[in-house]
C-alpha cells in the first residue's frame, strides 16, 4: 500500500493538509482576537489579509480542506469496509476526481479575482 506509491502520497498529503488547516485556524483565532484592541486594529488586519498573497493562501486553504476531507472519507472506507484496502488505489484517484470537480469553481472565482485585480474586495 505504501512504498512511494499512491498510499504513501495520500499519507503525506493528508498530514500536510492537516497542518495547513491548523495554521489557518491559529491565524483565524488571532485575527478574531484582534477585535479586543478595537475596530481600527481589526479592520487594519482585515485589509492586510486582502492582499493577493493571502488570496493565494485562501486557495491553498480550500485545496487543503477539500483534499483532507475527501481523503478522510477514503480512510474511513478503508478502515470500515472489507473491500476498502483492496481498492485503496482506485479510491485515491476518486479523491482526486472529487477534488478537481469541487475545487475548480473556487479556483475560477478566487483565481479570477486575483488575476483581475479585485482581490476579494
């Protein structure tokens, strides 16, 4: 199942996407906490987060959440069905099909805003 094949990549990407989500949650909690220092600080941070680099980060976050969620469902199928491990390779490719289908609308909307210069305003 592993040895540098699909299972190994699924493992690595699942861990990386989980860490990325954790980093986002920490930043999100800090941003919400900035409201303690008044609307000036909070609004300044919100304006700061609308820069193109953070919009790219948003695309990465969405990608991480989608992959992590779909791969988590694959892991559940592998753990709780008799056939899951046998078809883990096909399930991983299914994760990628679902990922592309669900990610494309976000990529078009947010990516188009970045390229078009709107930056989520």
